[in-house]
C-alpha cells in the first residue's frame, strides 16, 4: 500500500512511528475567524479556533537517540561505581532525558538498569550539553532516551 503525503496545512499525529490521526487543512477565514492587532499578530475572535502556532511556540520536541547523539556539544563519561565493579555488575542503563532550550539537561529519569549503574549514569548525563533544536528560528525544549552501556574489562 502506497503511503500518501498529506496536503500542506494538514495535521498528522504519529504514535511510535505509526500514523494514528489525520486532519485535512481548513480554509482560513481571516475576516470571520481572526483579527489583526496593532502589533501585527492575529487574535482569535471569541468562539473561533485559533492556530496553535500563533498562540505559543512549539512544545517539547522528541529527538531520536541518534539525532540527540549527533547534537552533543559536551559529553561526560560516567565513572564506573566501585561497588558495582566489586560485585561484577554490568549492563545497559536507559534514561529519559529532558533538555532545556539552552541545551542543558533539565531532568533525568531512569527507564531501566541497575540502580548502582543508573546513579553513575545520571551524574554524568546531567553534565552533558546538547545543541538546541530550532523550530521557526526559536530554540525549543527537547526530550530523548539515552542508553549507556557499562562493561567490565575482561
């Protein structure tokens, strides 16, 4: 089945890479639906729908892990916890990371992994810096998943 591209102005919502909703473009009714202020911005007339892009900047942009890795400006490697080394603990730690408009790490949550390793991973990732992602010329907040693999030397 051939996938069709939506016309300009359409709304397409994806979840986990699959299209789950499509809304065709609407015809703008400038005279009836909006009014232009002295500053040149458009304001909604009561009872009419206003474009979200006119109200607020883009929300949090979800970055694929590969894109986030390619946007790294500063990376700090985690220290292997001595207690984990003594116990022979190794493996992957997956983190959900929220990145501010300035590229600084704002919040880190553990998705999976050993607690001893996760604490070391969080401490390192909080020092990372990501090149801000721009939407309509403005930096936006981002979120991504980061996987750090802890391996003991053989």
